[in-house]
C-alpha cells in the first residue's frame, strides 16, 4: 500500500513537471521570456527531474522501472500539445530524458547492491 502511494506521488509530480510546466510556458509567458523559459525547462528542469526520478526509482526497480518511461511520454505529449508543433527534436529530448532516468536508476541500483 505504501509503495502504491509513492508511485502515485511521483506520477503527480511527473504530470506537474512534464505536462503542466510546458503549458504554463506556452500559454502564460510572453514571447520574449517564453523562449528563455523553454530553454531553462528543456535543458535544466527536465533533465534534473529525470535524474532525481530515476535515482529514486533505483531503490525499487521492480515496481518503479516504468516511471522514467511515463515521464518521457508525458513530456512528449505536453510538448506536442502545448507548443503546437510536431517537431522531431521533441522525440530526441524525450529519449534523452528517458536515458538520463534509466542511467540514474541503474547507478542507484548499483550503489545499493554494493552495500
């Protein structure tokens, strides 16, 4: 039961970071500041979130292995929906976020097995 609550908490955080933040940038920011916010979102916020999520998922890989994948898919859906362009580079960003999450998960799993 506790594990299910943790997964739901991370799913909620994923929706907030990967889906709601692109909405806020695309709809609420002006065009001048919107580009800077997009760059901060794509190059700072999302990779850091993916690393934190993956590192946390490394504690219980059997139950939480899919969360980095869900995070990447949520990013892709939010980016395509709110930025109104079906740019192929968003797929590359999503794949990069997935790789960051899975690498962080593997690192945490490796560190936990060493103890």
